[in-house]
DNA sequence: AGTAGCACCTGATTGC
DNA sequence: TGCAATCAGGTGCTAC
């Protein structure tokens, strides 16, 4: 599943292939992929047509492409609009140079571009259709700092305004994240998955970070100490940084891929998908349980529910 | 306000 | 063999 490292791989691949291109045509094969667009696919196509793709930016799992008017392209003028994209569970972008092939059966939308190097085609594929595209207005960031990775613009699209900065964002406020992590009665894993607390963490890296920090996924957030919350945030960063380093090597630039389930990093997972196997730290058996509808993996021996001193799991 | 639960969706896998 | 139930899960909405 695409989490921050996978989405960043997509972002950098897309950026290298489409920035500076002009939209010359828009095809929507499945209208639900633009379900967030006010006015539907007609409005979507109209807002994109003739615009220049100025950058590819990411915050957490959210991607967007600031759209410049042709006469403003490359200038310091701040784009008012962006093409936003979320990959959901199974979204992919593929870029073709020259004549594109027939659209894949999972292709939900296709953008035709004109670049200085000739025509380009961008396909948005999404088997499970949880992903979406939307052409929408940008708004300033409250702190005046860059909205995400890939652009210095202090702006984010409307659908991203409520999403917290991600764990790898240089502008992330650790003190604020730690205090929000420790708030409330929810299980700590639920809090990690809450994109308004810290963004970019999905089901796989949540389990990995909790394992690394030795915290039970169901420990109430308010029972997590400040040092533990700091360690957990550090673990989130470590696991996503390592995954990103691997993801970066497993993709071909022309086949802009996401491949959460079979990337090289899957071999390094310590908890996720390892139910019944020994914990590599203590030898206890990793367990799997459905928590809040999500499969959750942990070591009951070294991840204690109520803290290091508790005798009960 | 904070939290829980469900809808959304399709293809692969499992069970009978 | 064939069909139906189950599973995967990120986000956003609704209900409590």
C-alpha cells in the first residue's frame, strides 16, 4: 500500500517527467475518480486544459501539482490552482513518451501533455478505486512555511489543508507532534494512522514503528510517556527513511510505479506480515489481530500494553 | 469534542 | 468445478 516512502518515489519520478509540460487533453474513463470535483469531469477537464505543470509536491500520502497559467510558467507567480491526487490503496501513475498504448483496464484517467521534448501521456491507474484526482484551489499555509516536499511555495490545496505535516517534513514541529500523539483515549496505533496528527504513516509502517519503539498498538495514547512518544516519532522516521532508500532503487523512471507489497523493503519488515514467526529481537511469536478493521501485528513479549513495568500484556 | 464505525471498491484467495 | 464469502485498507462521512 502506498505510504509516505512509496508516494515520495512516485512524486520524484513524476516530477522528473512532467514538470514544465502543458495539458493539451484530459480523458476520464471512470467518473468516480474525480468524485471530489465540484462540477464533475467536465469541470475537471476545463480547469486543467492549457495549464502548465509547475512542480510535483507531496505532504504525507497527498500529492499535488501546482498549475501555472502558460504566461506565468517558471515565474515567481504563485499558482492559485493545483491538480491534487491521492493514490488510495492501489493508485499508480504511468508516464509514456510519444504514442501511448491503449489504456489499461484499470486506467481511470489520462492526461495528454506537450513538453519541450515532445508529447507525454500520464495515466492514472487505480484497481480498487479509492484514489482520486481533483483540480482545486490552493490556500496559504498558516505558518507561511512550504506546504510540502517538492516546492517552496507556502500553499496547499484545499483537500490537504487539514492534513498535518509529515514526519519527514523539515518544518515539522516535534514538540507539537509529541503532545498530540499523547492525547486522548484511542489506542496509539489509531493515533499514528490519524493523518491530522502526523501524516504519511499507514498500516504497515505503523506496525513497524510500534515494534521498533516497543509499544503495544492498543496502549491508550494518554498512557504513552513523553520519552516513549519521542522514541516512537524517531522510529517512524527511521523506518520510513530506510524504506524510502530502498524504494528509490527499485523503480524505473519511465515506469513510475508504486509497489508497496513487493518492494525490496518488504524483506526487512520486522512485524507486518510476520504473524506466527519469531520476533527477531526476543524470539517471542509475532501475533496478528484485527484492530479497528485493520490487521495489526506485534510482539506480545516486547511490546507491553500498559508500559515497561506492567506484568500483564 | 473526541471517538467509533461504516461506506467506498475490485481482484485474489479461501471455503463449502 | 463453481460459486459465494472473505480479505486487503486510506480517507471521509455520519452517528453517538
